[in-house]
C-alpha cells in the first residue's frame, strides 16, 4: 500500500488549496479514504472521509469549508479547502484502514499572512 499526498503550501487566511492523494497497492474502490491533520505539538486529528459510494463526512471544525472527493478509476482522493484559517495550519495525511492503518508522508499546509 502506498499513499502519496501533494498540494500543500503557504496560503493567506481566506485562501484555498486542493490536496491530492494518489493511492496504490490495494483495491481502492472498496475502501473508505480519510484525511487527517496534525498541527505542531498536537495530536493527529481526523478531518474528513469519503466512502466508496461518494458519501462524505467531516469534522465539525472544517464542515462547510472543506470538501473531500474521490476518483475511483484514478485511485485518487482530494481535499478542497476553502476559507482557510490559521488554525488549519498542519501537516495533512491521507489514510486508509487496510488491515491496519496506512499513512502517506504528509503535505504541509501553512495559513499565514
């Protein structure tokens, strides 16, 4: 199993970013895909998930601002982040529970003026 995130960067408050996660090594169509984040000095927290049929779920802190989506034929999952706030600054990780938790290497998102 391999998960590779991309798309992070530095953005001003109120700005937007789209994160991508390329998945391989398992039957992507059959598994829920998650996004987590970890801010410096804090525990990793769940952000959003995309079920196999496209149904989505969000943490209250990002609901209405973030949108998770997946492209099953391409084995990709995305996280569109709008109206970013400084408290969204974190390393963002793609995750799948495939026997055990698998994680990507993470992509850094920094929201600062």
